[in-house]
C-alpha cells in the first residue's frame, strides 16, 4: 500500500503547487491514500476555511490533519462537525468540535488516521499526547491494520520519543508544524516509519512560508507588522510510505520535494526521492 503524506500546506502557493502535481502523482505513484496537514491552507496562511478544505479534497487529498491553528478561522468550528475528513488534534478536551481519529477507505482496506499535538513549546497546551494515542489505539477497530499518525509538534526530542513510544503499534509517525523538512526518515525496528518533520508545501523563499521583509520588520525593528504568506515559486514536500497491508508494518519511507515547475513523471520523482 502506497501512502503519501504532505507537509503543512501554506496559503495560496501551497494549494497552487498541489494543483500542479497531485492529480498526476496519484496516478503515477499508484497512491492508495493521500493525507495532508491543512492548518495553514487559508489564503492568510493561518487556519483553514471550508472553501480551502473543499479545494484540497477536490485535488485528491483524502484526509486533512490539523494543529495549533485549527480554530484560527471561526467557520472551522462548525465545518469540522459536518466534515469527518477534517481532523483536529485528538488530545483536545472532551466536547471540542470534531475528532482527531478517522478511518478512511483505501481500496479494499481501511486505514486509520490519528492527529495528535505535542505539548513542548506549543500553545494551547493540550492533554498528554502519549495517553491520547493509547486511548485512540485501544478503541481501534480490529480490521484496521494500517494506522498513520500526524504528530504536530515543535520539539524534535518530543517527536522522537513519540515515535519510539508507538513503534510497532502504528504504521507511521510523521511530524509536522516546523515547516522545515528533516533528514531523519527511517523505519524503526518494530516496523513504524518515522520522520521528525515533513516540511511545508509552500514558498521556501520565505521565513517558514512567511514574507521575508515583513517578518524581519517584526523581528529586527520590533515594529508591528502583520505576518503574510510569501508569494513566488512553491515546493511540494511529502513522504511516500510503503506499508504492508496485512501486518500494518512499513517497508520504506522516502522524502519527496517537487518544485512547482518540475515535470511529473515516475522516473524523475523517484530519482529525486531520498531513499
């Protein structure tokens, strides 16, 4: 089973590069399921709206995960209650709209997607991510062997601890949030694919997706300035995970980084992937 997990989609540039590549990626890589973190998909780069979510679903994304910007757009509070494919961190308190767990149909198989947020250097501070994962997995249907976890967190140490904690119990733990791709992808001894951060899908001539000069004005001169998404050429960052359908254990995980202007063909995509 081929799973593609896309890093934080940042504003219009992120959605634009997905439109350029994702439909053909689904075909060429024979993808069974596509998951993306959509917490920055709004035009302003913070939060997600129904319109942005529907655009991403129409492009071929099966499930959208979330993070600390889940509620930056007020309309997300009601939209998430009627759209189960849009998740929010599972360790929010009971009674929070939406869910952090969803079972998607991928061909003849069912795949569980779990969205959890870290607590180190993160706001708001949510419940223990380790216990939240335990609770979700204890209620997992018996016929769901493949489980993908988006761990939206800041600290690499917390991410690695979370990966080791779930090794052998889920198919993959992929990190999001920092907008910077890491080079530590591997399959852990128990069969869990892991990477600390996929990176963002957006404009890299930026400050983690934000317009450079406006960001410098706030940081250097300490003057009020609104953060805005950078414009320009965008890059799609993702990981391609090969999972055994029966056991739920991963065979491999590879990073993909596709420039907006790249031609899409299987040989070039796989040549650019880091094994």
